[in-house]
């Protein structure tokens, strides 16, 4: 399936954004969903995961500020981002992942988040 991210934009530090990730086709509820981000000049990094049994995990850099959630009926995954920092400026992506950590969907264009001071 093709992933399509949206919801990014320009926000001041301390503000909030909610990103959405829609799939072009059905996503099995048996897979894990992951949000990634790619900072300028850096490799893509894994920042939030929602496993098929409802467990969440976050990178230390976003823990306590970001929340991942999912609607299995709509095949949509969200990333609620609060208390944004300038260091959160990046392109954000989502994808489905198997239990073995294999990426299952086609990468989308991502959505740009820019946090100003």
C-alpha cells in the first residue's frame, strides 16, 4: 500500500500539530505502525510505534510530547505532537511494519514540519 502523510506546517515552538497518515489500501490490524522523521542532513529515524497489540513506544527525543494512535476502520494513523521544539523540524513519514521489522508499505512524500523559535 502507498502511504500518504499530511498535516504538517509551520508552527511556533511550544505549539502543536496533528499529523495524519492514510493508506491507499487496507492495512492489516496485525501489523505495527511507525512514524519516522528525517532531519535536514540526517538519516530517517524511527520516533513512534504502535504495535498490533496496542503497545506504544517512543524515541527519547519525543517521549511525553508525541502520541501515536490509529483508526483500524479508516486505515489512518495519527501523530499528535505537543510542546514542539525547533529540533523537531523535519520531514515526517509513516509506514507499516511487520513483527520482524520489515517495512511493508511504499514510502510517501512525507509532510514537512517546521518549528520556529
